[in-house]
C-alpha cells in the first residue's frame, strides 16, 4: 500500500494540502488542513482535491420578517442559523412591523428584534425596509440606533454594498446623496472579485431614471455583481445586464405560503462565495433541525393585520375554449378612500383550467365584494428557468382598466367560469 504526501499550491503559496500517511509523524507546518489516508492501486473515492479554497466563505441571508409576521418563525430561524454556523448574516429589510409614529411601540419592537439578533453567534448586518423606516420619526430612531442607513464593507475581496430603497421615507427611491455614495464606493473598489448589493424594494421594476437605481446600475456595469431584495414576499429571479437579481420570499413575514410554485415559503439563503461567483442554496426553515430533532421554543408573538372573513372561491379559466393553463388570475378591489385598485388575491390556473383563489393564506378564498378580474400568462411567478415570458393572452385581460371580467363574491361557496376571447 502506497503512502503519499501531497499539497495544493495556489499562486506559489501552499494554501491547502492533503497528506497521505499512516504514520504518527506530524504533518509539515506548511500544510493548512492535512488529511491522512492510505492509498492503494484502486481507491473508494472520486479524488482528493478538497473543496476548501481559503478564499471561499459562507454567509446567510434572511428575508422579510414583517407585514403581519407569524409567531415563532424568525426567532427559531436564529437558532437554525446558529446550527449552520455561517460566517455572518445579511438581511434585506422589514425587520419590525413599524408603520407608526408611536415611539414607545417602536422602541418595544426594536428591543424584541434586537433580542433575537443578539442570540446569533455571528455578525448580523442590518438593511432598512419600508416597515423599518416609514416616516421621519422612524428615520431618526434608525439613526439613533444604527447610524448609517447605507454602508459597505469588503470581506475576502468581495464588496458588500448595503443601500436604502426608501430614501427619503416612502419614496421607493434612492437620494442623490446615496447615489453619489454608491458610485464613490464602486469607484474606490474597482478590483474586487465580486460585488454583492443588498436593499429592500425591487426598485429596478420602477422608473430607474428617476428613482436613482439607473445611475447605480450604470456604475455597476462592467463588474461582476449580484443583487438581493425582499419586500414582495415572493421569490423571483431576474436577470439584468447579464447579472442575477434575487427577490427573496420570507423569514416569518406575512405570506400565503403556497409553496415553491408560487415562490411563497419561509427560507434563508445559504451563500457560498467562490472566486467564480456566489453559489446559492434556498433552505426551507422546516428542514433545519438539530440532532435531537427539536428546536427550542421561543416567545415571539404573532402580529396580524385586520382581516375580513373569506369565502371559498374556485372556478375555471378558458381561452378560445381551451384551459388557460399556467395563467395567473387575480382579483382587484378599489381602495375605499383613494379608489385606486388593490391587488387582493390570486391563483395559478391548472392544466384543466381550474383555479382556487388565495387572499391571506393558502387557498382561503376571498372576502365578499365585487372584483375586477385580470388574467395574464406572462410568467408572473417563477418558471423553471426563472425568466419572464411573453404574455400569451390578449393584453386587455391584463389590466384592471381594460379587463371586462368581473366576480361578485358572496358569503358561502363561490364558483366562476371565465371565457377569454381573442
């Protein structure tokens, strides 16, 4: 049986090594992570090039916790992250319920959240969301507690750029001051191997020439980068300028929880940062358990917004007499004061044309009322390739202003059949 001592050299420096020896002689001090093993003419392994590049590192991203957070989700996620032992934890905002000028309540909510993050065994990096900074009082409190609303750091030659997508509060934009800061940071860090950008709202879906993102995106041009946001509580991958943009689901925030097909689930994102870019693994929270299969109980309460009673709503959608399979059917109501249309609930049309509506939770139906109905088959939810697709249905059915479809939901079971024509 052969006994071999081997090492892997990078840029002329011994970074990692594999030592094959059955003796008790200590490994060379040059060996960073020695492995001792006996080899033969045939060996029961694929190779011994260990996946332990010293430049690689792992971190976790948590997503929205609020918007009507559910009890004992985020607080248990903290315990689950400690099980995984990443090097640090990033966020994408909406950490407290907020949306108030009541300082006593805000202090109480932040104390609760900071109690959770204090239990992490690794650093946690804050990102402001619209729930966290809705008004000047919340903005001032953020500055008092955390100082900067946008900042950056470099770790192992990767630039982490944290931005604020409601600057000023409620604007869904980035101020000129913030844009200049981002451009300066990028200019001062031209040779990083990758740039990771974190903020809350997917403002690239808006008017990027006015909301500031357009200028930052131009400054990012020519470098490798990845963007992470939350806000919508639904997982979606976008590709812009050849780069990946990820809209994350929830880590305890309000969600219908209809599963991966809808992009609605509680998760954390495990990121392995390599020289060639980030490798992402979406880890569902119900799949992370300790060795005894029991997570410790927590005292995180539920916060639920006012909800109207819902009634079962199902039906069928056809286009030219055939099932409109894969389309998204949505119900909309006018706001009682502003009269603007509110996106109330939705469903994906199945292969046989059937659908079951969801408003607050999975397949719970809809409150009573008269709805304008839209139907779009344009890849609103994620597909296998996470790419948007062209709308396969007539455009008039896609807008509340032009759709002729209506649904009157009454107490009790409701069923509708919608026949779409060219």
